[in-house]
């Protein structure tokens, strides 16, 4: 009997390597997002966010803390599953879009909370719907369960974009709400 070893291109990334990449990428995004969180450790950001005129459908602060770990877990599972699949142009596209979306999560918090650019954040959120949907579509060509993990992310982005646009519309002077 002949034993044929498969190359990593045929089997996908090793479990430890895929896990390390997922943890590193999502960890970096989480650190950037945490740096801009409107919580007690960032009183200036918190004060600014509390003063914004927000629509009645704005979720309570605790909801954001509950939703994002779920969405990021879905992205982690999806990214891990993709990285474990054999290398292919379709996998490269899907993982590239996965990386782009995780980077955009951290980037959005920088635009909205740190730079207080409400219009730019609404536009970025809309762009994230497009890249999130593109990621789900690309992932579906490689691994259907990975694509399914992106669906809640895209749905949330739809809601978040409406919310960001309404906050922008209600706060024409974003750096000095209520002034």
C-alpha cells in the first residue's frame, strides 16, 4: 500500500495556524474597537456619545455589548472554516473579504467614536454591507456553513447603517451635539 501525503494546498491550513490567524485578526480588530469604546474607561468618548441625538430605535448600550461578541464569533468560525479548506482562488477571495470586513469593523469605530465623523461613518457602514454581502457570497463558493455565519453580520450591518445615517441626520454638528 502506498501512502500519499497531502500538501497543505490540498488540505487547507493546519488547525493551529488557522486558529492563530483568526485569533490574531479578530484580536487586532477588537483592540482597535475597544480603544474607541464609549464606556467608563473613555469618559470623553462616552460623554460625546451620550449627548448625541439618537433615534428612538437605538438599542440600549448593553445590546451592543451582547450583539458584537456573537457577530465576531460567527466571523471567527467562518474565517477558521475557510482557512481550513484547500487553497484555491475562491478561498483566496473569500478570506480576503473576511480580512477586509474584520479590518472595517475596527476602522468604523475609529471613524465614528474617535474622529466623530458621522457622515463618513454612515458611508463606511453602507460600504460594509456591500463587503459583508460579497464575503458571504464568496464564502458560499468555498464552504456553505462559513457563508451562513456571515448572514447575521450582514443583517446587523443593515440595521447599523440605518442607525448611523439617522444619527448623522439628527446631529449636524457632530463634534458638539446639543451646542
